[in-house]
C-alpha cells in the first residue's frame, strides 16, 4: 500500500496537530474543574454523533434522521446491561445492537431516495419510541429504568476514544476502495450500480457501521443520565443536532463535523444558560445563515480562504469549461 | 453461439406497454443497430437487458446464462455494460477517477496497480489522456459521453450497449464517435447501439432492428431497412417532417 503511506506523509502537519490536541484533551481531567470535564464530554459526544452521521450521509448523500434511534438503543442497552456487564462489554453490546437495528432499517428504507429516506428514518425513531413505551407499560408494567452511574472522567475518556476511532475510520475509509464506492453513490447512484458496485450492500453496510458508533456513544453517555425512559432515550433532537452540526461544520473532511459539533454545542451551552427561552430562535437563525452563506460549512469557508490566500488553482479549475 | 438472446421480452408501465414481446439475437462480434421513433421503447429495452428494471415477462440469455431480473451490478460483472441516453458520469471526480471506478469495480479481485494501469490504457484508447486530471463535470458534452464510454470499457465488457452516443454532437464529432465505435468492435466487443443519427447507423451496422410502440417491426440490413415501406412511413418519414419543420 504505497499510496497509503504517501497520503500519510502528505498529511504529517495535520496528524501532528491532531496528536497534540489529543494529548491536551487526554490531560484535561488532571488539571481542570469537574464542570469543564462535563462540558468537554458533551462536546465530544456530539462530535461522535456528528462524525458517525457524516460517515454515512456525507459521501452517500442520503440524509439520515435516524440517529436518535441508534443513540436510544445504546442508552437502553446501558439501562438493561449496565449492572450485569463490565463497561467495555456493555458499550460494545450497545454498538452491536444499533448495528443490527440499522441493518434492518437500512434494508427497508435505503431503496427510498431523497426526502423520502429522510422522512422514513425520522419516522423510525418515533415508531421505536412508541412501541417501546407501549411494551413497557402493558407488558412489563413499568416506565423507564435507572442507569448505573459511572464517573464522568471515565465516560469522558471512553467518548474521547470513540471520537478518535471515528476520525481514523473516516480518514482511512475515504481513501479506500470501499470509500470510493460510497462517494460514487452520492455522485451518481445509477452509474455506480451499472459499473459493478453493489449499491444496496454498500449503503446498508455503511449505514450499519455509522450506527454502530452511534450505539457505542449512546451506551457510554447514558451512564450520566441516572434515569431513562423511551422519551428521554429516543429524543428527536439527537436526530436533528448531528445533522445540523455536520452541515454547520462542513463534511468536506474529517475535521468539519468535529468543529461543527464543538462550536455548535458550546454555543448551545451558552445560549441555554443566557437566553433559556430564545435559544432555539437564535439557533435557527444561525442555521439559516449557515445554509445560505456557507453551503460547505466552516470547513468550506476555511478552504475558500486558503485557496484565495495561496492564489489556489483548485478554486478556478471547477468553474472552467475544458475542451 | 449467440452472445445475447432475448425472447418475448415485455415491460409495462401502468397501462402502457413500453416493450412488448420483443425477440432478438446478437452474434458475438457484431454491431447491431436499434432504431425507432421517440417513445418506441428503445431505452426501456436497454434498461431491461442491463438490469435497471426487471422485465414483466420474457427471457434474457447472455453467454448461455439467464440474466433477466438480475441487478445491474451483477450483469455488469458478467460482461454486459451500458451507457445512458442522458450522460451519467461522476461529475466531481476527475476523468481518470471516473475510468478507474470502472476498472476497480467492473470485475472482481483487481489490485490497485492493475486497475490504474487498465484505466490509463483505456484513457489512451478513447483519446482522453490529456484530460485525465480535469473534473469530468466541467467537460463538454462530447467529452462527457466519451468518459462514459471509457468508464464502461474499463469494466472489461464482452458486450456494450450504447444509448444515443451521437445525439447532440456536431458532424465532426459524429465522425469521431463512429470511428471510436468501430475500434471498440475491433477490440472484440459486441455492440448494440441506439441511434437517431441515420448516417452513423447505416454506415456502422450490418444489421438493424426497428422498434415501434414497443414491438419489433422489422429486422434487416441497412439497405432493406432504408427501402422498407413501413419503416419509411413510421420512422424516416417522421424524421423528414422534423427536418422540414426545423
Ligand atoms: N420509468 C418509466 N416510467 C414510466 N414510463 C416510462 C418509464 N420509462 C419509459 N417510459 C415510457 O415508455 C415508453 C418508451 O420509452 P423509451 O424511453 O424506452 O423510448 P425510446 O425509444 O428510448 O425514446 P427516445 O428515442 O425518445 O429516447 C415511453 O412512452 C415512455 O414515456
Ligand atoms: Mg431513449
């Protein structure tokens, strides 16, 4: 794999910066206040959800709004298995449960395109939520469950690990043969299918892989919730936020979703405390402005500035007609 | 033996029968022409053979194997590939990447170096080498069509279905496209081409099939077709009208 080592070489500055940031993040619990750890944990959680979302929806162009379903499955796994299994095994179970659910949802919904896929994935969250609610009330005769509490610092490290895993997976997947197949689906699915790519299989498998990471994240962060029920676990905000964060940050490269999640969740934290009633309005306005003026997100803006400063050839190449 | 045999192939869209009991056979190494007025069902026939849609009835035998109703990716890997009437390329990818996609995925178990080497060879063959690094979406129509053909060739097909390759090209470009089609046949690839450009089809094909309202009306040599009364009425007549009108 010579071209792999070449891409790694070319990206040494990025890798160096990433390792530095990672070291800083790993050191945070040793010298900062508990509040900072909780804040960063939340940011990392959203980064994990956004990266997972972008892993599938970025290259394929299928807008999934099922994130909350897989996140909720992770949370329920923690609620049911948290007492009986050690943390790493329980978290893996959450990932696998989401993976399996995604295979099913994917096989049913991925034949739909565009807005129909988005709406069906959104409905799947509501369906699972209501079925679970009904099942708990009528069959189990309970509502909700307590979740075993695990220290914030431990959760922080596990979520950090998930984010790193996601970034590495995204990076290498994008440069692999499989990644090319994924982006060809986003580019022109009919053409992809007719040159030998099993588009159904690629879509379902990528959807499941993305959901695996969402499940891991749900199972990990659920341990901070104390009590959960179907309405807490399958909150539709967990479908919308990662999508918005990814669009806000840009899905052009692996840093976009992370930056989007960081800025967005920090903003949310501040707005909730300062303007508890108006925060969703401000949020909506920021989103509309982003979509109107930064169609490629923050990362897209950075790229444009970089091209302008360097007098980049890339910026003009795509607008030129070539014979 | 015949490379492709189609028997009683039928496809309905709601109440409309787009392809109705069509039989056809294609010899290995030939170029078969497929003509007919707008809406005759030509593209639908390609969609059935290449797996875009499953037929409602009938058989498709390729290389002695039944392929009717298979997904397009399987049919491609069996050696039957098509191009689209409205160009379907990967616009953000470069010309080279477009062709590489064909060689990477069109047949099983190819290594990167093998696939890149093959893509380069096809770019050379189709005269696209000098455009390798240009995003395919920024090319002119004639070159985008060429990219689509190149990507199809990169899958190493035995049979290629060309849907109106010459439509929208100027006379010089049509001549170049005709030359390309002839060279593809010389590589041992069997071709079915749908074409409205009569000059091209009459010159390249030894045998032509005429579709009308989803049915096969007649089959014959270019001379037979161009002198057939029914064909003149339904097809060539219509073209003359169009020319007179424009
Ligand atoms: N996916 C579809 N759904 C519904 N009707 C369709 C579909 N595809 C084709 N048709 C109809 O089937 C008939 C045959 O269409 P087809 O595209 O095969 O014609 P064609 O011979 O390729 O025409 P042209 O020369 O204009 O390309 C037309 O009446 C068309 O409207
Ligand atoms: Mg057509």
